[in-house]
C-alpha cells in the first residue's frame, strides 16, 4: 500500500477516498479522546502497546510501560481533564505503521478553576496481531496560545 495523507481539518482538507485501514486508524484518536474524557483509566491504558512510550504533556517523566502510563493518567484525571482535538493530520505508510499529529486543547481543573492547556501531539500507531495500538505518544504544550484556532 502506498503512502497516504489524510487531513481532518476542514480548512486544510485533502480530498481522496478513505481506505478501510485509514478509517480504522482515524478512529483510534477518537477512542483515546473519548476514554480520556470519560476518565476511563483502563480503557486509555489499553490503547497503548505493551512496549509503548509516552512523553506526556504535564510530566517530565518518560513513561515506558503500562504501569507508568497508568500512573500518569491517574495523576492527570485528578485534574478532571476534558480534551478537544482541534486539528490533525494522518500519515499512513502502508502496512502496519501510521503517524497522527496535530493540536488539541485540554480543559483542566486547578484549584477549583478551569484552565485551557493547548498542546501539540504525535501518535505513532503500530498494528500488531490485527489490532492498532499506540506505540509512541508525544504531547507538549504550545509555546503560546493559538489565536487562529477555536
């Protein structure tokens, strides 16, 4: 299968027929965001591969196994996060590797007040035994709040 790019941001969209594999990969971010928004710890962790790497948004610790990934999301869930994906791009390299990058915004509770935390992200997905999993997830805060995104 050849390399393909899907942009799911309307103002940047590139039209082409979405393959079944691309649709399955695109759904992974939706599943992750839904589990995060429902504070479903085990569902979030289950989306990561056994050998996954997480470089999280609000922690400097590299997370390299399910126990450390779980501990990060336990800490994050104390802040009652809500997440909205603002824009993203999917690169499917054919076969069993895909990369999805973009921008999302967390709404977090801090001392009874809500705060928006804008971040950029990259997920590297790998298909193992017919199932797509997150192999690498990098998320870091944006250096400034975007004025062109809502």
